[in-house]
C-alpha cells in the first residue's frame, strides 16, 4: 500500500528511516548495488522526497484478504 513520506529520522544505528503518513517507518538506505538512493545522504535530497510515496509492507500485511 502506497503511503506518503512525511519526514525522516535516524535510527539507533544512524540509518535513515522515512516517516510515512500511516505512522509506520521504512528504512531508506543508500547501499549500492542493492539500493541506490544517494538522495538520502543530504538534507536537500531528503527534503526533495517529502510527499513522494513508498510501498508500506506493514500496511499491506494488515489488510484483510
């Protein structure tokens, strides 16, 4: 289920987590070649992603059916 990014925070391991509108969080790591997200490394890059959508697996898991 797609959810909008409303903010970011660092977890206990200093990895970036996107705060989603549904109140869940999702890690957004830059770890090439597995995940290429250089935008997560700068304040400007993270701000540019506010309002964009990520698929929230926790919301999908809680959906009936």
